C-alpha cells in the first residue's frame, strides 16, 4: 500500500504539531511546578547558648547572640517556608541577606526568627525576615533565595 505524497505531508505536519503541543505543555507544567505564593511563612527557634554567641563564633567578644547565628536562623526560616511548595528534586539557596541586628540577647534567651515570602520573580524569592526574643524585635531585614534543581546545583562543584 502506497501513500500519496500529499497525505504523507499532512501526517508529518500533524506529528510536528502534536510534538509542539507536548513540548509546550511540558514547559507550562515545569513553570507551574513552583507553586510559591506571597505570604508563605515559617519560623525557626533557638536558645542562646555558649556555642552561638559572638565570642564563640568570632564575630565579637561578648557572650551575646551572634549576628551570624541570627542570620542563619533567619535563612532557616526562609528555607522552611518555601520547602513544602517546591517540586520534587528542588531546593532553595541563599543569595543575599541584608539585615540589621538591633539589640543584644543574652545566654538563655529564646530566639524566634520569622520569614515571610514577599515577592516571587521566577526562581527568585524575596523574604522579609525578623528575629525576636522575649523583649521584642532583635533583628530584621530582607533575604533573597533562588529555587534550584538539587542535582544540577551540586554538579557545579565539579
């Protein structure tokens, strides 16, 4: 059985069109995999101990909650806020942190960091972050994270 040349061309066009539709749908699905919405939030908590003081971390010489410890707690809250809404195989990585450490917290103080997703621009996530102890706000700022594929990101290590 022989097909006429015209009929074969029709089938080729249909196959190409079908392939384009599949590729389009896959791209839409990939874009929609990231279901992050403004307002997502999470908290992380810690207690000030000798190990997370400025004196122990080398960021100062006093036995108070270290700024690097506060920043790490804020980053953890932001990572946690986004984690549940990410597609399988993805994570977020910190890229920028702009914070102010307003007041000290001493040994034994309970610290709570909060991150709220304020803006989503493709893979770029912008969080408003803050940290409090029993006396109120101890630090606040803005933190930027990016959504990445875990395997591709780790492959960059060489």
